[in-house]
């Protein structure tokens, strides 16, 4: 009626490790050797070249001098130079990121280097030229000086690899024409070769490798490992059917790399050996242990395997008979000492203590989410397709066709199981071979996922909405204080201290005792995730499976340990956890893991940190401790690298740029960029933090100072401030002086205006003008008298109006002069002919040109007062206005008696200019012009007109008035 399949096979396993391949960036899948330099970088010699690995990225090195790129051996010297030989027997070293040819320095181009050993500042060589073998050594005193000290003659038909016991270098050579081997000591001080012992090797067996371990000589002769004792006798340590390619002694265990995998012997005594094998059918070439204790195994055709957790066993589909990687539930049969593994597609795997595996196929597919072992050692499987029971013969029986999530057997032999509909209870004694009893007690009608019977016999039921307790056929919700627990419950377990630990979906972990919450742990308390998927406990710790790895919580010290993919979990999604004695079994979505409860998963090795690159303005520059930069080199990128291989380069960086950053910045990025830094002093500091939050022992630091531009230097700013202060003071002083001058000019102008006004009100002019008007009245020419009287009044009014102004237009000036000239002509009884000439161009803009008021009239007045007053003939007065660049030019020319004749007649024009308006007019004009153009002004020019024989023809006055553009 039910389908049963039993498959019995041995199941394999592999230690916790990760795999380095060409898909990750490895130059070739064939790797001959790996070494770690003094800084912590790993160098890898491959079939296609040499590279450096920092856990994340590769850096490749090449040279045109390389005849081929098949790198056979690597070594590092005290100066952190990497030495290597290729298949062509060329010796190179890498220094300052350059590949340099050492063979050329040693002047041994005809010999091939087959092996070398570095000891302090001496490199011992094995050389070959055809069938001729030689040994020699050279020194490098310092970083650059190389000297070939000794090259021995041909002493053997074959020289085997060199070896070093901590005090002396040795080589082993085959004695010519025999099967004997001769061990010789190489004396560095003298270069002597001293025979130590001879060994007889079975005919046909070839020495492959030689090693010293605690003063003991180990010889790998083809496929057998021998130890040379004090009597120089050879004793077998191991028998191998596969040729040995490398040997490492690790904590008294012998690791042998063979063409068919890795064999491990825990002791030298062949009678007590317990051989284990790794990487079966893979040719292992070399083993290197790094600073963290990880083991790097170089292989032919399979890249590099890095063993990070040798005590951890990982079972997966590709390395075992597990039918799939998904593991959803675990149980342990203490009587038969086997692990029961619930998987997908209705598969149950049963693994015994020797890792033999039997597979049971349930009738219907689905995930087996829980396995309960009852008091009769039968397995109850809660499956997506129903509830199944597997008896002692591993026959499966189906009892329920509804999805079941969890089941338990109580002390009184009742079975409880969770379904989507709720929780059912049955009496186990009523279960026949094929069916569940018809009478099933429904305990709870609510979707449930977890069940637990505590030490008092109370059944705890975990639902999507909280927890219920069932006892004495009563169901009550769990109250903490007076509040119901309403979390979505995933799993429960009780520890020896009576605390019930409750894993929730999204709310972390609860610890409840006597209906009181003792603990409520969340991600902020170092819990890996708030979503709990599985719980298990031993006497010392609580094991918590989450969707972000596995936690170990120490119940005594309350210390946390996070176990993740760096600790060789195949996946962070932990579905099941089972602690059995001192073993922990962990089921994940990508495989099954087993390790000891005493295993330490924390990587306490501080990751080294280095500044790997500096870019200034997007250009690479040499990395150094400090930089002093001009202001325009303020765009800086700093690259850094932390070395951590156990977590496959899972490094977090904490950096800070003082004083730019107030707090430490966390990042996964391996560089930081500051695009526009202000001038100042900066200190950059960065730490590397590994996968277990262990920080670098020391930080990597860089100091750089950005100088300000010259105009921001303090002394330049001081000079600039003084200059600005001086300029401001100068302009303020100039302004004050200008204001003082303007006030002075205004006072002078006002004074001159008063003088001009007084000059215009000359009593002679007024008297003569009024006499002329009176004469019109006496001759009954009243109309003329009224006209001139009106003009005279207008003249007087205009004089008073214009005297209040600083400037008037040329148009106003011309109107004023026409009135004045008309009255002067009347005063002189038409004995003066007046000619006023203004250019058409000037007339058009006469309203736009501004000049000082009452200026021209005072000059014209001199012609009447001094030129025409004593003249008997007709006087002619010519007045002309025109524009010359920024000046208004007025010329006043008369045919009067001239200045000399006037002086003879007692007119003191030149000696006493205060008696006329000419001096006042000249002063006013000079002030006006200087104020307008702020330079040496043009003023009034008086010219005496003379004819032939010195005859006086009159006087010409030129007046230049600045009127702007």
C-alpha cells in the first residue's frame, strides 16, 4: 500500500572550505604553489603566470623577459621581495611592483635554476646545464646589491631539492653510477660542502622531496614517506599508492599532497595512524598555511582550495549521497546513533555514525518540516503532504493527507500535531498500522507551527498570533503580566534552568519562566536576525538558527558567537539545528553541516590594513605617509585594502578624516574620495574589521596638508587688509577733501554770485538805463519808455532768479543776454552795433547745455564799460558761441579803445580787477571747470587786437566753459 525505497551507500563529506577558480579571476586552474608575504598578501604561481591575491581582487605580474609563464616555485625574502622560477629555469624577483630578472644579475645565463632556498640574505641554488648539475649561492647585502659568492663544480648526475633545518642548508645528491644518496651540509661562511650521511635507496625508487621536522629528516621516495633515524636507517611512515608531491607537518599531523588527493596522518607511528582523505581524485601540488591558520591547497586543474574550518564537515549533493542540498528538519536517534534528515520531495535521509546513509522515499512529495522520535524509536514526519510514521525497519506509513508542521509525544503517550487548521491530539495506543483513530481531539482551531511540553507537563502551542498553554484539558492564552503574547511563533525549546525559549518571526527571541519575560533578545543584542527558524540547547548554550546564520548564546556568560558562511555554513538560511552530545548538526537550504560544540568560530586574527593607492586630481601618485599639496590639488582618492581570507575577503572598513568627519564611517567599499577639500591639515585613518568584528591591530594613516592659495595666506591677507584699509582711508579722505572742496567751492560760488549780483547791479548801468527810459518819457515816446521799462524789470528779475541757481541752460543765458544787450544799446543811444552769432547746431541743443549763470554778461559788460565809453565812433561788439569738444566757447570781440588806452584814461582794469566783474567771472569759471573735469581747467583768455604800425583795433576775450559730453 505504501511505497518504500531503501538505498544504502557510504556518504562523503568535506571540511569547511571555499574554492578559488578561474571564474573568480585566477589566471589558470593549474596552480603549483601559494605563499604569503610579510604583509599578508597571498601570491599564487600558476600555469599561466603569477598573481597577488588580497581576498577579493587579483593583481597580475608579467615581464617580456619571461620565456614562459609556468611558475613552479615561489619564496619571499626579508625585504618582502617575491622570488620565483619558471619552467624554463629563469629566476626572477618582484620589487616595487616590477618583475626583475635575477639570472642576468648573477651572470649564469647558460644554467637553469631548478630549485632555490632563501636563508636570511643568502639564496642557495640548484643549477642544471644539460646533464651537468651544480650548486651555488649568492647574497643580497641590502636591497640592491647582489653578489654570486660560490658556484660549485659538477659533483653529481642529479641534485635534489634543497632543504633548511633552521641552522644549516643542505642538499641531497645522487652518487654517480649508484643508487646511493648523499646528504651534504652547505656552510654559508666558507661555501664548503660537507658530507653528512649516505643513504641507500631501493633500486628504481626516485627521491621526490626531502624535509626536516624537529631535527628529523623525512624523505619522500616516490610513493612512500620515510623517516631517517639516529642510526641513519630508513623507516616507513606511510604507504601510499599515489606519488607524493608535497608534505607539510601541521601540529604533528602529516599532510601529504598526492596526485589523487590529500592524505592526513595524525602521527608518525605507522601503527597508530588514522588516515583521512580530502579532495579525492584531485592532484594536489602544494599546501600553505596562512597567518589565520587557513590551509591553501594548490591543485592541477582545480584551482585552489582554502580550508578555513578543518573540523567542520559539510555534506552536499556534489560531495555525498545526499539527494539534494535542502535540509528542512533534523532529529537524532540516540539508540541507533544516527541522524534523521528531512528534505524535499518526500525524502528522508538516515545517516549513521560512520556517515553511511540510507534514503527513505515517502509516498507523497513535499518538505519534511519536523521529525519526532517517539518512545518506541519510531519516526513521525510532519510533511507538506501529511503525517508519516517510519518504523524500526525504515518502512513508512501515511496517516493524514493534510499538511502537518510539527508534532510531539507527551509523557502520557499522547501525540499532538500542528496543521494549518489547528492542533489535534490523539491517543497513541489507538493508532493502528495504517490509520489514525477516528476520534481526534481538537485542541485549538488556529494556524500553529510549534509545540513544546515543559517540565511540568504543560503543552505550549505556538501560533501565528501568540502562545497557548494546554493542561487538564484546558486551553488558556499565555499571559505575561496581564498582556497576551501576540507574536508569530516559529519554534520553542526549554533549557535546564526551566526557561522556555521562544523563537518568533520578526520579533526576536523570548525567554519566559513562571509567566514572566526573563529575556527579550533582538538584533540590537547581537542576535543575527529577528527572524528565528530553529532552536536547540545543550547544558551550556542555546543554539539559534535564523535567516542570517547561526548564533551560539552562552547561558552562563551571556556571550554571543555568530556562525556564518565565513565559518563554512553553506547558506545563511538555517532551517534546522540539533545538538547531540558534543556535536552540532545544522541544516541549511544549501547543505548539511556538522561540527563540535567546543569548536571556536571566531576569527581572532586582526586583519592587516594598508593604503594601496593615492590619486590626486584623478592621477596616480606614489603612496607615502604625508603629502603637502598646493590649493588646486584638493581632489583626493584614497584606496585601501584589508586582508582577511577566512571570510573570503569579507572586510568592513572604518575610516575618519579629521577634522572633516566628526564620526567614524563604516563602509564595504575599498576607497574613499574627497572631491573638493578646503585648505588645511588633514589626518586620514582607516581600520579593517573582519567577519567576526575583530579590528586591525593598527590603523593605516596618511597626513596631508593643502596649502591655501597665495591670496589666502595670513600675511597676504594682512597686507590685503592693510591695502584695503589704506584704499578705503584714501577714498574716505578724498571724499572728505572733495566735500570740503565742494563746500569751499560752494562758498566761493555763493560769494562770487553775490559779487556778480552786485556787479550786475552796477549803479552806472542802472542810472544810464533809467536816464534813457526817462528821455523816452520826456519826448512823449511813452510806448518805447514802457517797453524798455518792462525789459529793465525783466532783466532785474532774471538776475535775481539766476543768482539762486548753480547752473542755467544756454537757452536761458541767450534770452538773458538779448535783454541785457538791448538795454545797453539803448544806453549808448544806438552808437554800438551788436552782433550775436550762435551756430545752428548749438541752438538745437541749447536747452541741454548747462553753464554758470551771470557769467558771460559780466565779461560783455567790460566792453561797454571800458571799450566803448570813451569811443566817439560807432562801436561794434561781436559775440559768438560755438562748441569745441566738451567745452562751450564764447568769444567777445569789440573795436573799443583797448586796454592800454583805457589804462591811460584811469581805467585800472588790470591792476584793480576787483573794480569790475571780469575778475569775479574768471574765478567763477575756474571753479566751475575744475569741479567738472577735475583737472587743470581752461579759463578766460584776453587778446589785444592791433593792426599794422601798432594801431589798436580793440579787444578779444575768449571764454571756455566746460559743459561735459
